[in-house]
């Protein structure tokens, strides 16, 4: 079974959605956790931000895709 990991944490929910969309467009399966709480003032920092999760096997590919966007 493939392990799901937290790839990156965001304190800006919009940035989290932008990165998620970029990875999904490139064929990397991923999802956001705590995104609904991230929009609540004060709760975002308390819960540790919005977490972008993906399969551990896709980490290097995701890094390469996001580095290419710079």
C-alpha cells in the first residue's frame, strides 16, 4: 500500500489550491486537509495550516513540477 504524506503546509488557502491544481494538472494525485479551517481567522495557525497531501512515491515528481514553474 502506498503511503500518503504531507508534502507541504500553507497558511494561505488560495496558494494551497493553486499548488494543488498545478499538481493535478500534471497528473499527480493530491488533496488538501484542513482547508475549511484554514479560512477561519485565528484557526489557521492553531491547526498548523492547510496541508497538501500526496503519495510518497510522487514527491520527487511534484518537486520537479513545482521547480519548473519558478
